[in-house]
C-alpha cells in the first residue's frame, strides 16, 4: 500500500509542483523577446533624438535669422539717414 501511495505521488508530482528550473528553451525565448523589444524601441529613440536635435538647430537658425533681419533694418535706417544728411549738406554748400 505504501508503494501505491508513492507511485501516485510520483505521477502527480509534476502536476502539483512542476519543475521550477529555467530550461534553455525558456532562456532562448527571453532573449528573443528582449531582442524584439529592442528592435522596436531603438529606432523610435533614434528618430526622436534626431528630431530633437534638428528642431534645436532650426530654432537656433531662426533666432539668428531674426537677429540678422533686425540688424539689416537698423543698417538700412542708418544708410537712409546718411543719404538724407548727404543730400541736405550737398544742397547747403
């Protein structure tokens, strides 16, 4: 009778307490999963980084363009002022 209990226990052991060890198949599946996640995530990170740096470059160029437009406006105003003074001085002498 003891052997019957022992046989039943051995047969149901795998169902009651399955082997908790990680086999090579499980390890391979984990690595494949990590690889697939990285394949999906890295391009997104790369594209976002490129967009960020390009937008910073565009912002810098926009600020420089605005500054140059303002400087051009000031220089044109000075040129007009000098032209006006030159015309006034030419008519006086």
